[in-house]
């Protein structure tokens, strides 16, 4: 069997490939390791929790409405650190560049990375560059790794019955922005990617109350993230369809494209489960930040299994874990 595009699409099919790629006997440095398949690893060191994560970026187009490959490559790593409760400290960057790539474009990518780093209070401290022959690669690939420090670790598997599910804002913006741009849609209002570094917001939110579990709904979108959280926690999640924040423009573009906005990547959002006693304080911390102003309660956690959507017309259906993100090369 050979690798196909679905193996990189962040859903059930990618999960099958990961069964091969995660077969390391040496996979844990004393805290949370590869076996947990969380947003990052944790290495206890000298009384602190070091958080460590890595992410490669192949998004096309390289410059898209609301961002570019530089911003996404910094935000991807900062957000995975933040999802573990980690304050981002230092990032590395490996760039693989195709012969013929415009140096002006590289300068724009670097400036955009630097802006995102500045916003999150992190630094890019080490890097590597390789150039491949024309045709060997489609433009540029950027890998970033990052280390952070967490006062309190937050996992993606800590949901308990009684928790309330909160999303930090509108769902589907990034994936639908990429797809609408590729298809040349003109919907009046341009759909922009939500790509953003979330540490500033998460720092406030972590101080505001208790979070039992959280995850950023990137490839595979909300549907993938909430299913992973429910399955790992051994609980049932019930979502109320009419409470899901989805922009009108995103909903209509998604409809035209035949794509479920719940299955596409977000690059500046968080899904979290919080105890009832922390809902108000966490929501107000989210609402006070520019990246959380559309935050909403969308459901709750009960005993059982699966993710169930209570539909707007009074029915119920499963939100299935998607086979993969319907938008290829989305991040
Ligand atoms: Mg993540």
C-alpha cells in the first residue's frame, strides 16, 4: 500500500497511517509522550513542565486571504503549545525551498512569521535552510518546532460528564477561505482565514477558571477535534446545532462547495470543556480578547460515547469523525 493525500488530511485515514508512524518504543521522556497523541509532549524538567511540539506547513496558495504560510507556520506551533497550557518561549524553523522561489516572497514570509512571534511573545532562535531542484518540490515547505513552559498542563482527554463545551469563535473560516479563494468565489464579503497566535488569549483564559480539556480544531475541523476529545475522555458530547457560531458567508460558500464547515480546518480557534462553575468567567475572558469575541457555549458532556448533534429542527444525528479534511493542503 502507498501513501495517498488522505493520509495527510487529519482524519480517520491519517489515523491509520499514524499507527505505522508512531511505532516508537522510545517515545516518552518522562511526562507526556508520543503515545498520548496530544497537541504536544510534556517533559518535566527541574520543577517545570517543558512543552514541546512540531508542525510542518504546505498550504496552497502560499499567500491567502487573512494570512500566509509564514503566519500559519508560527501560529500552528504556538497554538499547539498553548493547547497544552504552555507559554511559548522559543521556536525553530526549517525551510525547504524550491529553486526559483522569489526572495522577495521569502522576505514577506519571514516578516509575517516575525509579526506572529511578536504577538505571542515568542522568539525564533534556531533554523535550517535547504534548497531543492526545480520540480522536486512545489515552492516551499516550512517546519517549525517550539518549546513552551506550562504552569498547569491541560490535556485533550479530560472531559467529564457535566462539563460545558465552549468554542472560542466562528468555525470553518480558514478551510473555507482557502477553498473559496482557490475556486475564485466572489461572495461580496471576502472570507478570511482566522489564522492567529492564541497564547495571549489563552493566558487570560487559563487564569480565569478551570479547563478540563482543550484542543485546536485544525485539520478535520471541529468534527475531528470534538470526536477525539470525546473518545479519549470516554464520554458522550451533545452539541446544539443552532448554537454553533458559523459565519453566513462561510455557511453559504460551504454549501456551494458541498463541504461541511465543521470538517474543515480552523487556525485560530479552541474547543474546550469546562466545569459549570467556570463557564461564566472563561466566557468573559474569551469575550474580552479580539480572538475570542464570538466565543459561545455549544454543548455539554454526558456519560456514554459518541458526539451527538441536536439539530435545529429537533432531531438528533451523530457528528462522525471525518475520514479527512475535505480541503487538501489547507495548512
Ligand atoms: Mg493541535
